[in-house]
C-alpha cells in the first residue's frame, strides 16, 4: 500500500514555484549592510533602527550567526572591509572598530581624534585601509584617513580636487577601483593617489551626479550598477554604455559576486520594487530575478559566496543563503550533447547530512526536483525553474530529518525519474 501511495504522489504534476533561499539562524529582522569572509569565518555588519548596530559572526558557513562582543559601544555599522586576517567596521558615530585575529580581540579608533566621529566608508587594498568620516578635524581638513600598520596609526589622506565619495571598491591585480558619485576613480598604489577617467556616457541624477553603486571587472571590461540600471566600459571608465532596467532613482545594484561563470547582483530599494537578487551569464545583457524564498518586497544590500553557498544580506529581513548548485551549472562534460532527461544517483549515498543529485536536461524547459519520504509525503522542492540544455546538480541538506529512506524525483515535460536515497546519522 505504501509503495502504491508513493507511486501515485510521485506522478502528480507540480507547477508551483517553491522557495530556494532560506533564512539563516540568528539574523531575522536585522538590517544587514555588508557580509564579508575572513578565512573560514563570516562576519556581517548590522544597522538597525535608531542607528543601533551589532556585529554578527558565523563559524559554520552561515547556518548559524551570533552577536560579537567587542568590548566597545557600537552604533550602526555602515561599511565593512577585510584584508588578510583583519576585519574593519565603519560605524555611525563610534569611529572604526577592527580585529586583526578573526574577532578574538578588538580595537577602536575615531581616526581623526573627534569623539563621536562616524566612519561611513571603509575600503581596503593591499595593506592600506582607507576611511571616510562625517566630520573634518582642522588642520587636516579632510574626511579621509588611512592606515598601513593595522590601525596603529591613522594618517590624513588627500584626494585633491577629485572630491569623490566611495560607494563601492574593487581590487583587480595592481589597480584599485572605487565606484563613486562621480563615476569610477582608479588608483595604482592602493588608494594613496587617485585619477578620474572621463566617465562619459553615464546617466546622471537631476543634480548632475553620475553615481556608480557597485562594480566588477571581466576580461578587462568594467561593469557597474548605475542610476536606473547597469553600465559597462571597455576603456577603463572613459566611456560607458548604459542600459535602463526601469529602476527608480532610489533603486540600484549594491553588490556583485561571481561563481562558476555566473554574476550575481544585489539590488536595494526601500520601496521594494525591482529589488532582490539577479543573475546574469552574459555580463548584463540579460538578467534573471531569483527572489524565491526572500520576503515579498526584498531589498538586498550585500552578497558573498562562501563554500557551496551564495549569501544575501537584506534590509531588515536578515541573512539568507542558497546552494550555488541551484543557480549555477557544472556544464557539459567533454562537450557532450545531452539527448534525454535523466536523474543520477545521489552521491554520497548513504549520506549525512548533505548529498548531491545530478540531472541532465536536453532542451530548455521547467524542471522540478523534489524530495519525498517513505510514505510519499513531499518534504522539499530543491528546484522548480527553467533550465537550458546541460548537466546540473542540486544539493539536499537533510540535517533536520531522521535517518531513513528518502526518494528524489525529477520531472519535466511529462517525464519523471526517481532515485532512492539513504540517510544514516
């Protein structure tokens, strides 16, 4: 009877789009400004209501997060950067707080000597850490400071008449790029001296700002988030070509991360429209929204790839993660042409608690991959989306399920296959 029931349930068509993102423990309701990684430890900066701040830390690749006790009073975290074993947090009115040993001990400095100084930006290149404050302390008369000795000394940094405000930084070989309210700025010595390309062709706000909000480089070309959408430059920022994606003035790409040939972009918008996480496999020619599992109006400020997972830091909704295998492809091996739908035996098998399940898709189509228990009850849908022809993998984490026999079924175009999986704890 159980086998008959299982068979009946497994052949039912499923046309509902199921969640892919899952909320990480200990982060619900937090306004995540940025997520970074120091060796095997993840850190996140939080800026909650009334400018309350805290630092989160995870040592199990983001499954669980805990507050960090720095020994200092914290205010809202506005920016985070990492270099080597050191992590630096810029705060609303408590200067910069940093650790040089993955969070074991902490230090604090107001960088310009003014108690209550806020550090709104903190960026790094090589061993140089650069901060932008919200106050000017004569006679230095600059909001920028830097350290090259792990915070032992903070020195004034002058950027001349450029006057840019950094929104995002990106390191590539010997060059250091900053996406700013004036376009891209470039440094060849880790930020101590800067030049500003022409930045022609960038769309502008009514007040003339040609803001870039996030950036990455691929094959020598620059790609960036700009007002209303996305832009690219093939000549190091002198000329840009932009695409209007319908974003409002207050909606923009805030971060980019790459994995397995896929570029992921986070989009923030307090109103929710067009916000969330996007992906592209052709450097922004086409974008796909991947918000399944996020809140109904997601606004995402930060992304990071760690291990087999992609993480998204959202505004007042916490940190979410998703297996990369759901959104990246392993590609055809040996340029094989996939001729038919097929589901491979999971590996390892038996397993505890994670196992990988491979499948092949011969033509562009919606593919559903789901897990059932021995009684035929649907436990989880691992994927339910359009796939192009190729070979793919999904990951199932059975940490919350008891030892036993489970079934994975792939279905598409009226075709279905099932494999038996054994979980042993």
